[in-house]
């Protein structure tokens, strides 16, 4: 899209002084539509990555909580998580 002006001038017959409204409308609408689509794609990719990162963080937190619970149970002398009554 760097040389879009050159393409527009070629489509208008090579004359810089004569501007065709149809060509201008085409290029402006093309740029707007492409910008909208690409922005949507970028937002979708960012949301997907944030969602995956959030899920991974949640899983890590759950694993840490489970490992802390395991450590707490093993400190109390019960590695299997069962309650024992002392007699």
C-alpha cells in the first residue's frame, strides 16, 4: 500500500489535476475496510493470548493450592488426607 497514489493516478489516466470521485471512493473505502479487518484480527489475537495466559495462571494457582494442601496434610502426619482418631 505504499504506492497507492501512483496506482490512483494511473487509474485516473495519469493526470494529477483531474480527480475521479469513483477512484477516490474506491481507495478510501478500501483503506477503511482493510484497517477495520486488520484491527479486528489484532484484537482477536490479543484476546486469545490473554485468555490462554489467564487460564494458565489459574491452573498454576490451583496446582500451588493443591500442593500447599498436600504439604499441610503431610505436616499433620496424614499423607493420604484421611482423618485419624487418636486412641
